[in-house]
C-alpha cells in the first residue's frame, strides 16, 4: 500500500488534509518522491471544475452518460472501463511547474488545452460505455477498432480524410483515435464543424455519422457500467524522477543528417566573421521562442524540438560558427531552419501513441 500522512481533525470535527511539505521542496528532492506519496485528490482542483464543464457540454447534447474521472500518471481512457484518467501534475501548481521544467510543456495546463483533451478522452469513454465500435457502420466509417495499436505512427499532414483536433494529426494514429478526435470536434461548442469541414468529404462523413449516432444513444443508459480506475495514482510506486526519465525517452529526437549543411547556410566559421556573436549564444538567446513557435506549427512535442535545438547549439559550438547577418533576418531564418529540421525529423521519425 502507498504510504499516507495521517489526517488531523479540525475544531468542528471535520477532517482536513495536513500541509504537504513537498510543495516547498527543491526539484531534486521532489523527484525522489514516489507518485503514490503525493497524497493528491481530484476534488476541488482546477481539473475537477473542467470535468464539470465537460459534463455540461454532454448534457447540452442530450448525453446523460458521465465518464468517471481519477488521477493517474498520464492522460488515458482504458478499454474496459468508461472513464478518464487525468495526469497528477494538473492537481497542484507546484507539480505543474515541475512538469514544465521536465517536459517543457504542460499538456492540459490551460483551460482550452485541458478541454480539448477531455473531449477526446470522453469520446473513448462513450465508445466503451455504449460498445459503439462493435457496430458494422462504425467499422466501415473508422476502421477496425481491434487493429493492433502501433507504438508509433507517421502522419500525413496534408490529408483531408481526418479531422484536426489535438496536435500531431492525432486522428491518423489509429481508428480508435480517429473516432475520439472526430467526437471531440463534434462536441466542441461553436466548432462550426459542418462549415469548417465542408471541403473535406471523408472527414465530414465521419462527423455526420457521429452526429447521427449521438442522437440515437441520447438518453440511453450505458451498456458498460464499470467504475474501475486502472493505474490510480495511489498505486504508482515509481518516483517522479523515474516517471520523467521514461517520459522523456519517448520523445527523443534523432537529428537529421543534413544538419551541418543547413547550419552553414546561416552561420559560418570564416575568420572574417570572428568579431560577430557566436551562433551558439544567438540560438540560446531565442531558444524558448523558437521551441514554442516550431512546436505549435509543426505539431511536434516541445521536448523533441528542444532536443533538436540543443544539438544545433552543440554543433555550432563545436564548429565555432558565428553569425553572418544582422539579428533581425537571422531570427526569422533560425525559426525556418529549426522548422525544416523538425519536419525532416517528423518525416523520418515517429510520433508516439500517447493518449
């Protein structure tokens, strides 16, 4: 069993949670703590309020089913239980800061991003609750739900056969993800999906099927009523450090071979530029800006983009490259350069199946 701190009684007899000392710890000390010892609860947190908003959106569409929600190490919805696991770091600001430092992005950290993910996971939960993927037309529309899940996928950014909801063209990962992404677009208030996808015939057909199917099951009780909570946070024995080491390893980026050639299009080791700022210091100075911009426009994970940037900085330092142009045009070209490197990685690399 996970270790728990004892609870103390308040003056009116109600129990209250003692102050969590780990909120004041350094990152290094916090990383040695086990997940199960965080002693977190979902109640009265920001994610809990957003879950209530999800319930309101479902009610507005006539869907009375409510997926149950619990804290775990990652976002997911299990195959056998129609619920949603929410990552622990969203339950406390101190853990959000640690997530940001370890992964360079907090997935679901803003209201808009959290709602996008919750709608996606609600799609999985409703599919499980009503056994929708057993239907012949579901299979004809999205494919075989039983198709083996790949560890990685390579998306086609120009495809109009799939909706675009989460980053990295996630609908292309698997038929189950195609369903969940399509449901999320359908559920999103004021998404204007009929207008937005009017020139995407296959994607529009999927949205129309979701609309028809949701009207059919509206008001019906779910067929699967399990309230199981797999991988509940209180059962997670690994430390935060172990958790993040494994998580980062999934997003490691292999730098494309043409890095040397592309860097020398922008920087140089020619002696005539010896008084110019170094390329390494220039890239370090705009590292955060480049990382967030490229991640947003390419769909690659922030950590993967940052790895590519770090390799570029190291390469520039080793080759003693320096700037050849003024800062303003160099900034724009640096963003383009990292984008090209990231897109090359995306074509030759792989996106992990994450949600």
